[in-house]
């Protein structure tokens, strides 16, 4: 029995990056031998075990064969006869197909170290094209390592294009797709993930609503970059630079979907794009079974982001409606994330990345003024039920008028 570290642990050590997850492969062992040593089985499809003391994962060396469509369409074969090289060849990229023993002796049959040094993401074998999930994984790795200068090899991009055109991406489950998308959006360069998907034709298959934004012009006075798709990438880039959470990054990706529906004769203006985009945002949310907090913020940002930009011009009554829509009294954090998404949108414009966004503090002040209206005096005056709600609304409107007058004086 021989044990090797494989995949990301080897790759990141060679890159000089922190190693977080350690995967191990066991060569020359049977399931019975692993159980006899106290390992606990956890793999449903193939033999994966947890170490009895450390809880780390150990997988028996295995080969795989395509048996159906999609990510799950494989049969696996594990036995003591499977070699380390046979196990490594089924992996996606050469930089993930290296192994090392406890003495850090490297096994690198597919030249992963050479590709690490050349900053190339390259597939290990033609079997890459059998698994559609690998399109998303490669785009995610491109987003992770873009800052180090990594790019996707031309021949690998060709296989990704082949997979995108084959219809196999449609066989991916919502859960698997979202797992890759959400992880990619939290990388340092999430805009690279979207760009790589677009370059290989996968964005058109997975998120046609986002793909449709490229080539759609906007008024140059507000958008020096003009192209709506490029603007979306820039907004996403800003969200990563400023360490925004997943909810905000997802909202940034989808905020302008309505502009893809504007008839060409109306370009570069996009009247009512906020409302028009809501059905598209809902469709994308449902397609990937997106978590509720991400869904809700994306819809609210899509509908109200122009309100955010025009905050200082809004009437007190419109401001109150905005605050009510976000339920700022019980869910203050969601409104804070809305403000963040609006600021990313304002910064995601060519040459305006460092612009100040006074609307942020103004909106925070408005929310504070509305929240500080006390309910108790109204109860003491005898208001209750719907009448109490109306009285509270009137008092909040008064508070917002006073706030607006003071802030804009």
C-alpha cells in the first residue's frame, strides 16, 4: 500500500500558495484492507475513506469510463492493480495531475510542473471532453490564477468549445453548476470566469441572458466603456477588489439583464430595463436553484439600482418606498448589500473605478432616520392595527423629509 498527496495540495505547494485541502490517493490497497486499518467509508460511487484519527480523505486509485451523459455519467473501477499514473490520467488539468509521497518526491507523468511554470491550464487527456463540468472547472481555475498570469491552452479551449456545442452542458444538474459558479464568483478575478465561459461558447448555453449583453451599447456619457457586457465584467471585477460577499457578486452579475431585451432601434438608451430584467433574473435564479438570499438581492438590485444612483434626487416618498421594499427595519444587512452593489455598478465603468459614491452614506442616513421613528408614542395615542401602520408611515415620511432637507441644504 502506497499513499500519495494529489491534486490541489501538490499544485498549490509548488506555486508557493497556502495548502488548505489535502486529498490522498492509495495505490495497491483493497477496500477490506482500508476497513481493517480503521478507515471509515464515505464514497457512494467509488471507494473514499476517512482516516480514523485525522478525518482526512483517502481514495483508492481508480480508473473511470464514460457510461452516460453529464457529470455523473461515469463508471469507476478501483483495484490494487490500478497504478498511480492510471489514476492521475483521469484528472482534468495537468497541474492537478501530480502526486507526491511523504518525502515530497514528485510523480508528474503529464508535465504538470512544466505547465505550472509556463502558467498554462492544459487538459491531461482527450477524456477531458467526456465531462461537461470540466468547462466550468477550468473557467474557475482561470479566475483563481489569473493574477499569476495563467491562461487556458488553445487546445483545451478547443475541447471546451466542443463540449459547449455538444449540448452536454444541459445535462449538468443545477446543484453542480451552482457549486462551481458560486465558487468561481468568490475567486479573486470572477470576471475572468465569465470571459472564459464566453470565449468557449459555454456562457451562451448556461446563461444566455448574460451572454446577450455583449455588443449592446449604453450611453457613453454614463458608460465610457459603452458595451454592456464589458460593463458587467467591470462591475464584477470591482466586487472582488472590494471583497464583497457572494450575494453582492451575484447581484452584480445580473443587475443589467434587462438591457439585453432593448430593441436595437432604441439603443443606446434602455428605458425600463430595471423592470424588464426581473423576469430574466428570476429565470437564471430558478435555473441554478440559487440560494434564497442571493435570489432576493439580485431581484432587488435589478429593480432598484438606478434608484440608488439617483438617491440624492429622490422625493422623500420615493425614498420611503425604497426603504420599505428592503424591509430595512428588520433586515438592515440586505439594504447594506444593496448599497454595496450600487457602488460596484457605479465604479464598474472605464476610467471611473476610483469615483466616490456619496449616495452610499446618504442612503445609510435615510435608513437610520426611518428606523429611529419610535412606535411607542403612536401606541400611546391609541393607534392600532392598520391605522398604526399608516401613522408610522406618516411619521417616517416626516423624518425622511427633515433628513433630506438637512442633507441637501
